[in-house]
């Protein structure tokens, strides 16, 4: 009878032990147990899978052997603390048999067994948490870059507009000298490219709304060709092949240039020993049956940009995740993981599509599809339609820009009253003897901003025409609630400023005539 009871108890113990191990093996958490000599006694499947060692190999290992050398002293101290005080915690990196490192959070607890202090270890793979923390840090870093970019863009755009206005004055004073006027025009064009750089920086680092307008993709690519050599390196052979017809699209030139920078930079990094990089443009009419296979959602006429390299290529896993934010195959510190996701987001904001094809060792090809629009005849802005005669209240806190803008307007017949901020402009307006016909104002200024100034002026003179200018590219989208009819992003060409003033004043005169007729 006694033997039967002992046998029954033995079987029940074995069954209970098997049940507990089955339960532990079902857990995603790590579990291990060390005996009094520090030898592995039990462990679960998750622990064995993460380590990559067989059961026999684990029994021959010391617990400290499983961690990176820099974490072993911490683990030793944590084990001593757990055995002495009952519990300890540690965040360490476990090294698998194949060398793969996995960050883990471990908890050790001491238990008494037949007079010995045994150690029970439990833990979690915290790779996902580490990734989220890195993404948060990256996001905060990009937010800081965005704030810096916004301030830099404002100051930079003000400086560039002053330079462009001075170049415009040079053109006016040297009309008969084609060489000088040509050089001045080159300065203005360089200013426009510099303005696109600030737009690109903000597009990369913040959620800047797109400044959509009709543009020719071939012109954008032509300008990009002059700058690409600075960042692809001398060992990359670059070719650009533009289609013979224009490719008019509705787009933000600065953001599309950012897409080109991101994609060509990706190609450059994929060719560490050099290679060939090509960009081609074409027109493609996509039928409904072709849309799906080409990765395009809506059939119709598109401009196609193809960017192809001879780089290392991508495997299936990388291709599937290539456009994910923060995904990167580059070494830590060599990439943000935002380049391709930013490009994808910009193209989708343009109602376009971007696809990639790639295989390991066969290079990568990106294809960008942007919907074509009907070509629009741009207004002639080389000279304003007429000489002005109206009085303009010019409000600008940047002195150099204020002075050159005044000189430019006066050159074309306008009477200019200048103010350095909103408060002084309001005081001038209230005390003006002669009527002021137009408010030309910066938006962000000390003491009183442009929008508050305009609201105050409207209480004095209803319907006063206004043109706002700002070096902050986002300002129009933040302020435009129906109150702002004209907004100019700095820097802008002198001819564009003069033409806009001309349009506003002509429209105001026609409105007055209509009221009195």
C-alpha cells in the first residue's frame, strides 16, 4: 500500500512538473532557473530560442556567458543582490550563439530549496521598446530641426529677398548693358534656388503644407542637375535624360527637389564603391487596365520620373518596408530612416505615386508618377503693366530688406511710407494726412504682427488692399482664414512683387469704379 501511494505521488509530481513546464513554454517571456551551484536547472522554450543554444549546450554554460562583456559585471552584481536581498533587476544585452544581440529586461528572485539559495530568472525581449524609444528620440530630434529650420528660413529668406531686389535694381539701372542685366538675372535665379533649399529643409523636418503651383518637371530636373554633383560623389557617374516635351504638373518645386535629393542620396549610399545613376523623364498615358500593375491608383496622363542605380539592391523584406518611417538598413548614426518615407509622403501629397523594383545585386529603380495638367500660359512678369502712383505703407522689421524694397517701389513711381513694426505702422496710418492706398506688410514682427495690424486698420478704413509677405513658408496656411487675399512667400523676384502690387491696385480701382457706376 505504501509503495502504491509513493508511486501515485511520484506520478502526480511528474504530471504537475510537466504541466508547469508546458505553461512556462507557452509564455513569450523568458524563464530560467539556476541551482545552488549556478548551473542551469530549468528554462523555457522562449529562453532557448532566444539564446540559440541546444539544451545540452545551455547546461554547460554559465549565465554570465550569455551576455555582452560590458554587461557581465552588472549581471554578477544583480545575481548577488537577488540571492542576498531576494530580488534584483537588470537591463542587459543577451548574445545568442550566432552573435545576435537582444536587449532584455531581467528580474531575478531567490528561492530556498533543500537548504540552498536557487535563482529564478524572468525576462522580456525589449527590442520593440528600444525601437520605439529610438523613434521617439528621432522624432524629437526632427522636431528640433524643424524649429531651427523655421527660424533659419525666415532670416535666410529675408536676406535672399534683399539680394534679389538689389539685383532687380541693377537690372533697371543697367537696361542697356545686356551683360550686367544677365549677371543680375543669374543672381535672382540663384536666389530662387536658395529659397527652394529652405523649403526642402522644412519639408524634410516638419509638416510643411505644399506650395502648389503649375511647374514644369523638366525645368525642376534641369536645375537639380546643377546641384546633384555636390552630394553624390565623384565616383558616381550621373546621367540625366529629359523627354522632349514639357511635363506640366501641379506641385511644390522645393518639396519635389527634396524627393530627388532623398532618392539619389539613397542610390549613392547603395553604391559605396561607385557606379552609375540615371534619371529620366517621360510622358505616359496609363489606361485602367495598366494602373494596378504599375502601382497607380487612377488612370490618366502622367509625368514619369525614373531613378535607377547599380547599387547593392534590396531583398524582399527590405522592399516591403522601404517606405516605412524610421526603417533603415544603414549603420546607427548614418541614417534617420526617414528619407524614403518623406519622399513617399510628398509624392502622395501631390496626388502621385512612387514604386520601387529591386533585387539583391541588381540595383534599384524608383518610378514616380505625377498627374499631368493642361499647360497654363504664365502671366508676363518681366515688367509691371504700368508705373505706379499710389501710396504704399511698407511694414518690414528687416532694415536692409525694407530699404531696398522702398527703393524698388519708388523707382516705379510709388510713394512709400515705411515702418519697422506693426505698432509704428498703426501710428503712422492713424496720423497720415494723405490717404494710404495699400498695406504691404511682413507677417511676423515684434510688438505687433501683420495680421493684427491689418485688423486694426480695417477698423479705420474698410476695404484697404493688403499684401502680406513672410519668410516663414508656413505662414500663409496658418493665417489664411478668408482675411488674406494676397500672400507672397519670401524671397520673391522683384518683378513678381511689382506685378502683384499692380494687380491689386488695378483690382481695387475697378472695384471703386463698379461701386460708383
